[in-house]
C-alpha cells in the first residue's frame, strides 16, 4: 500500500474534522507535495465525492453471521411469545370452574316416569351428580367461554330411573351401557329421589356417610311434595 492509499483512508476523517492531531499532521504533510490527494480533499470538503470505507471481508462475513443469528433468535422468541399467548388464551377460555348457584337460571321438573330434569340457562359445560339414598347432589361446571357466550336454550341434565346414576354395592356409578339391558330396561332401579342439592361439584360427597357433612356447603334446590 503506497502513501496515497493511506492518506485517502484518512481524508474522510480529516474532512469531517474528526482525525487525530497526528493523522492531520500526516495529511497536511502529504498534500503539500501530492496534487491528487489535495484535490481529493478539496472535493470531499465541498461534498462532491465520498470515499468508500474499506472493510475486511472476514469482518463482513462475521457481521452477516451475527445478523442471521440475531434474526433467528428474535424470530424464535417472537414465535414462542405468540404460542404462549395463544395457549394462555385457550387455557383461560377452556378452564373448567364450578358454576355458582343462580335461582333465576335453574329449574327442576319431575316427570311421571320417575325422571327429574334440571334445566340451566345454557351456559354450562357439564354436570356431575351423585345419588346417596333418596338424596341427589349435583354441581355444574363451566368455562370463561360458556360464561361470555351462553347458549340460547336451556340445557338439560336428567336424573332418575333412565339415568346412569345407578350405583353398585361399593357406591360406584354404573356406566350407561352397564345400567341398561339390550331392550333399554334398567338392570336395577335406583331409590326414588326426594331431595336434590346443588353444590360445588368438587366437594360432592363420596359416600353416604359424608352427605351430612356436605349439606352445609349445599343448597336445597328441589324437594318432592
């Protein structure tokens, strides 16, 4: 590299008045005897030309690699944040919680065939019921979605002789298919239900011995005349 090459690397700094004193002295000494560099400095100071800065190719490659890594890292973080937000939204909308009792939303109708229908204003997801003796305990669950977008019709939950809430000797409910024979007749008839209590389905009594302890947390919603 000749002296002009070195000086021309310094000329942009010299023209912008950001060169060190030593560099300025070197440029001053050189342009006294170099017409080309002197003219180049004058054109730079007038803003007529610019001198491209020479960058090492290895440095360019390193910068490009770092830029790619930064992009993929940012992209990955953004995707993870979006996925987490979607999961959070779906989790919040789909999380099941007990529905509090609301007298204005619920009604109980006893039919002549021994079945009892509990009607709710269409904003519940499911119901859990247990029968012990002539008492039935039931609790409804819902989600944020069912609360915000309730159904237009009352939802029905049926209990009684045609419902699978028939218990075996160990107090375990039989499944629908096990509770009825091929002709649809119940294999065993449950005891008639005389009272129905509403409560948090997570606190339903797991045995007949627990029913009295559960009643303080329950609400009597129906009683046979």
